[in-house]
């Protein structure tokens, strides 16, 4: 009997020691609240900064400064012209094509006398006509050889109508006067001005009837709506000088 009680007491002591050696459970930690990007380092009581006010007005756009320079005047190549409005002149290069009749086809440089020579047809007046008018003229002449000819006249290069821009612009050089062009448009096409350009005293040199005329153009006035009569149409041979 006494031996049984001693054994039971011994077993109880071993069990209590084993329980005492176990670590107590750790209390659960609350998860931190989620933060969005840019809020991790901001104090909880910090307020968002108000948006910057929008300026009451914006400066006027300068068309010349908006034209990005591209390293030189336009490259020469096939001229995109309006066949019904562009007037051909001496030194313009054109092509004449007649469908299914190659004997009439060819490339022509309009001579100083304003004419071209077409195979079988002979001398044809070209200067002073539009490509559409020259096409009709050739159709009438070629009808002697074929019925209802299909004629196409294309302008390959414009050499009779040019103007020039020199001085403090980003793209000085020679420009084709394909469509009616005013001084302001020409300056924009030249890529705008360099840093020290005198935009209030631009000069257009014009040769007419053996006389040389100097026309003054104030860029600042024109873009601000003043003295718009200065913004005239350019003529072939005009030279725009920006100092």
C-alpha cells in the first residue's frame, strides 16, 4: 500500500516538471494597417497639401518658337502642287505620260522661252499654264495620232518660283513658293529664330522692274495683332533677311 502511494507521488512530480518546462503561449499581435505608396513616412495626423493654383492666364503662343528646327531647308524632290492652281514657269521640271503610248512619254525642263519639245508633237507652250491646262493642251495635239489619249502632266521639281531666308533663323536657305505664302508663314517654316535675332526689324529685299525695294517687317507687332498690313505675300525671288 505504502509502496503504491510512493509510486503515484513520484509519477505526479515528473508530470508537473514536464508541464513547467513548456513555454507559455505568446499573445497575438495586431496587424499594422495597410498604407498606400507615399504614405509610409507621413505622420497619421498630417494633412494633404492643397493643389497648386492654376495661373489665371497663359502666355500667348509664339508660332516661330513652336516650329522645331530640323537641320536645314526642305529637301528637293517631287513637288506636291495643286494641278489647278500652280502656274508653271521656266526651269520647272515636269513629266508627260500618255497611257499605252510610250512614244510621247518623257521628262522635260521648261526652257527660258517657256516651251518644251514633245516627241511627234513638237514645240508646246508650257510656262504660264497650270499642269491641268497643259494636260488639256497636250490632249488636243495628241488626238492627231491616237483616239481619246489619257495624258498626265506631273511637276517633278519647282525651280521657277523660289524665295530665300538668310540670317538668324534655324533653317536658312532656299524655299519653294508652291502656294501663296506670307512672311509670317515663311518664318515659321524656317524653324523660328535663333537666340539673338532682331525680330522687330526683319527686311524683305525685292527686285521688281530693275528696282530694288526693301520692305520692313516687325514680327513682334504682327503676332500681337498690330500692323498686320506688314504681313504681305512673298513673290518669286524675295529674300528675307533676319539680322
